[in-house]
C-alpha cells in the first residue's frame, strides 16, 4: 500500500509521547520520555503491527499552528531513536496541525509519512479556528525526497466541528483532489471514541482507490465491522494498559488485536 506497507490491511500503532520540554505537564526528564517511547515501540513491534506513528500527545494544550523550535528538535531526536532500533515504517504527527514541522522531521529522520489533521478547509476546535495548510505544505520543495513522504489527512477530524454543514463526500473530494492527500483518515468524536461505520463506508466509496484508515475507537470487538470498508487502522488507546490513553502499551493487547490480521 502506497509503496510503504506490504500488508493488504495495515495496522499502525501509536507512539504517544509524554509531555515534552516547554509544555505545561513536562516532568523534567527527557531520559524518562525516551525510555517510555522505546518501551512502547518495542511492545508494538513485538505485537506485530505494520507501522508506527509518533505524535506529541502529551503537549496539551496544543498550538493551533506551528510549534516552537524546541518541540521540533526534541521530536526529531526521539524519532531518530525509533528509527535506529526499528525497521517498521514510521509516521509523524505534530499536534495540533503543524504539518510543516512534521514534514521536516520526517525528512530529517527518514520517516515514511505524516498525518495532517486539517489539510483542507477549516474546523472549529479546542484551539480555536484551524485552517487548511495544503497550500504551504505542498510547496515545500527543498528536496525531491519530500515527494516520497506520504500525507495522511483527516476528514471530519476528531475534536472538531465544521463551520457549516457540508456533505462528507465534498470534503473527501477537496482533500484528495485539491489538497493532494495520499491517504484519508476517518475518526470518531475524540481520542479513543468509536468511529461511525456508515461514515467510513461513505468516505471509502468517495475515495475510490485511495487508502482509507480508521483513526479512533478500534478494539478487537469493533474491528470486524470495518474490515470490508477500510484499508488501514491507526490504534492507540486500545493498545494501552487497561485501555487508557495515557498508560503504556500492553504487548498482550497488541497481540490479541493482531490475531485478526494473521
């Protein structure tokens, strides 16, 4: 798929970074963050996921646009640690919507893809109004290798609302053909919250051959209803101890989920 993954159906395990330096909840230990990250990556890899995606999950409250340079520097250093130890394809998401920094980190570390929450259009979020960045992101031409970094873009992204009612298929059409996304992500209302199967069917029908990923709320029980309509699955909360997003990854939970892909 996309020249990144060999599996027909893809599972991407989330690497939720603890709060980084400069964020309100930072505990003062980069070594602890590094150990937590690599422990989670090891559990995901051992469980059989097909790819990893790292994001600054603990940096609440998030910046609506560009993050400070020290966030980019720390995320780059951490992504390199993952790349040194694991051969799985790696993605980068810089919350809330800093696709430019995500692209730079991916380029510097050899990551394969990035996630952009609002590539096209505009959304009302807890950070205020966030507007699409496709016009800037797709003009980052300082290296031809950037064209090999795939853009995974959300449609009707979680933790947000539209400015006005609009058919979902129109958002899909603009994100693909005007925003030039390589893959789409469909999620529920928030982190760990279930995704509507009917919404997934609509997006996949409109997307055609473009890969569609489920972005939230998956578990072994809900997985079967999506297998016929989604190409990939981004899993975070369901892989954590006790199913809590801020807990470490539980390798047994990963293995139980991955049974459906054997």
